[in-house]
C-alpha cells in the first residue's frame, strides 16, 4: 500500500470521526448524543495519532513485515544449509561428531567391542583409556575365542615419533604404551590376534569394530581425550574406506610383536595380505616379548 493511499485513508477516518462528533452535538443533550461524540472523538484521535506516528517514525507495519520477511529468509537459509549438511553426511558415512572424545563414555567403545563379530582394528599411540577399562582385556579374549580377527597397532616406545609426541603434549606417553603392551601381550597366543608397533607421525587414532569406526583427529599439543571425535559407518566411497586404508598402510610398515622365535608365521590380513592368504612378513622387523617379562618381573622385554 502506497503512503499516499494510507494518508488518504487516515484523512477519511478523521472526517468520519468529525461527522460523528457533529452528529452528537446536533442531536441535543442525550445519552445517544454522548455515545456519538465519544465514538467520533475516538475515531478522530486514532486518525491523528496514526498520522503523527507515520510522519515521525514511518509505517510501523512496514518495519514489522520487513522483520518477519528477514526472519523467514534467515530460517530458510539455515534449513537449506542443514539439509545440505545432512546430504553430505549421508554420502560420507558420518554418523555423529563430538567436540572432544571425552564427551563420549568409554562404554561406547566397550559396547562395540562386545558386539563385534568379524574384525577389530585399533590404531593409536597408547589408547590407555581402553586397556584401563576393567572389561577390555577380557572382552578381547572373548572375541578372539569367538573367531573375531583383532589387530592392534600402538606407538613404538623407542621411536623418535613417540618422543616428538611426548614433547608436543608435555606428557609421558611411553609408560602408557608399555602398560598397554603388558596388558595385551598375553593375547598373542591366539592365531587371530596380531600386535604391532608403528614409528610414524600419527595424524589420527582409529577404533574400528566391524562396520563402525571411531576416529580421533590429532591436534598439536592436545591429548586424544580432548581432540574431536567422529563416528563413521562403512558404506561405498565414504570416509570409512579412506580411514581403513590409512590403517592398512601404517600396518604394513609397523613392527610385529611376538612372544616366539618363529619368524615364518603367516601375516594375518590386517592391512597386509588378502583375507585367507598365507604371506610371510617379508622383512618386517619382529619385536620379541618375554611372556613373563624381563627377569620375571612382568615388564615387556622389547628387542
């Protein structure tokens, strides 16, 4: 509605108010004339006040309508962005995301470990939060007995990469790795379990349980518990496959942890040979552990 038309309407309304007032004055002193005068005065006052507001502040309805339109546009844009994010997430296999790993309880890993049926792959520097859990070692053994394939790759405590990470975090990582080794080394007696130590700059930690995977991207100087956490699900051409390939590449270049002197043991298919193949380690260094520990003291003897 144009401003000229609005002012015309206000003038007409004001004239109607004057007509009611004049009508009341002409009808004499009666209750009906008082009603006419009151109605006319109200109409005239409304017209005058509306005109003053429009002249000084502009049309209030225009501001309100403009605000509603802006809000509607903002909501539409937010909705469109969210829909696009959901569409992209569906293609990437991203199921959930947390600002830090500590926002999710360790039970989330334990539950997935308990329900794993075919394959478990774990890659980290120390992943101390898992071996520290009361059920972790027992559940690993239970899954191994059920035929589940388990491959664990931790940081080599003697490597320069672990030393660099210790300096970044200003934390002692080596004792945590050694503790994990001591809590897991008894599992190497199972043919479907393999334990390796890597010497690479680790850009993320991976925890794969069949078709689900937790990923913790590493941030400079930030412990894993405070780093972001992603939950991925296996699907074609998704992030899951990229991170599993990342695990496999590191696995092939990591040192084997054994408790025997047999160097011809066939490598399990964790990022190495195809499933079912019997391929030697092909020169991958072997770390020998004394099952009872050095001098019978229960510590890992790494050669």
